């Protein structure tokens, strides 16, 4: 069993130093990896990124992150990435990483993702250049996520996790105004996950949403925006083939490959 | 009635400032509730809450408004979810 800790939307600013560190210092006892689902800063400045980096530097578990829209606000996303990487964070931007966690090879594919909406209510790559560029960015993020998941599938990973900032499904947006769903995520992300397979999808961005959702193909989706989970991070236990089955609780379910 | 006096435009001006200024919050909702305006949602710390209230006071001056903001107190989790 692999223990996945995850949180997004921590929105740290210059005054936030030390806010999350006491909680993160407990990770060694309850998790094998920490996933950060974007919006780590408020304005995306290097100064804010250094605060984030200090919160996670030297933790006893590997830290894997994607950036969110706030982390792009100052057009310094490369500097934000550099600060995080200097602290040992694996920052993913349309790529994957395979980690050996507790003797199990776990693949994590990450992209910020983008918006555009969900099936039946989404924008199209049509019309003005601005509209085409908007949807094209969403599509390219999803394509990169799909490629990364596919490569991890070929890398003999026992488990694969899709990490995004924007939401892949509308389920986890429940609580947000429906009118803004198209700005909160894209079905293209879920389609890429369902085509390539994943054991868990983790995202943030939707502060008023709900934690639990599922893609049409049956992949569990968790919205880990800190306002949603209402704690420093959530922990998910993912079984590995060969694990003893959990005690039956009356529910059944399958895990897509 | 001028656009300056129309409540829904003033709400949008506040939301725009909440996003662009030091608060950088997009997740705080500002909407009419009966005859009043409510500012509600989650903010990461007390400094951010104070800044949101200051901006709301400036943009909603003269209107009947109140806040229902939640400040983060991030604690370690007391449970894990088993995904079978």
C-alpha cells in the first residue's frame, strides 16, 4: 500500500513562513509522497516561491508539484519553478516522474491543465485567434498529460497518479457556481486519463468544490484544494497488486488500469 | 442611477480588486443576499482577511454588507482514505 499525501491552493505569501511546516513535519509518519496541486503562491513571485520552498525543503518524503494559475500571475513561472526545484521539489509541466516508494515503483504525471469546460458545455477551438489559443492551450496540456501517463505505463509503474491544478471532472466542483465551471477545468484532462489509465487523479483550484469525484472511465478524482479538505493535506492509501484486500465495508469497486 | 451606484457593478469592481491587489483571491464570493451584500469564502491567513475587509469597505461603502470569511488553520489530517 502506498500512502499519498496531497494538498493544493496553499496560497503562501511573504507572511506565511512556517504556517504549514509543523503539519508537513508529520509526513514521515503518515505518507510516502507529498503532491502539491498548484496555486502554491498568491502572485507567483520568486519571493513567495521561496516561502513555499522553505516549507517543503528537507521533508522525509519526495515532493512532486504542478503550478497553478496564481503561480503564473507575475509572468515569473520559470523563476517559481527554479526556486521550488532548488529545494528538491519535482515540478512537473506536462511530464512524468517514476519514484520508488516503499519498494513500489509509482509514476506521477503532472500538468497545470487549463479550463474550457466539460462535455456538452465546453468551448471549441473555433473563431477568433484568442478563442482558439484558449482552447488549444487546454488541449495541449491534456495531450502532454496523456503522453506522460502512457510513458509511465510503459515504465513498469505499479501505480500511476495524474496530478493537475485544474479539474478533470465537474463532480469535484459541486458547490461552485455552475456558471463558472468552464473556468475551473476541462473534460480533456479526464479523457486523457481514461485513455491512458491512472489509479488516482488529484487536483485543486476549486475552493468551493467537493473532495470526491470520478471520471467517466472510473478513475477516482480528489479535489485537494486546502479550503475543501480543511486540513494541511489529505492522505490516500492506494493498494498495490499483491496487497491483502481491505476489510469489506459493503461496497465494491474496480480500479481502472 | 449611474453605473457607480449600481450594486452589481460595484460587486464586480470589488472582485476585480480582490484578484489583482495584494489579496490575490479569486475564491471569495461577493453576491447580493436579500437587500444586503455578503462577502464569503476562505482566506489563507488573518492578514489576507484584513485586506479583504478593507477592500470591501472601500468598494461597498454606503451599501449594507457583511462578511462570512473563513481563515485557514491547517492541521495535520486525523485520518486517511482507503482506496480499494
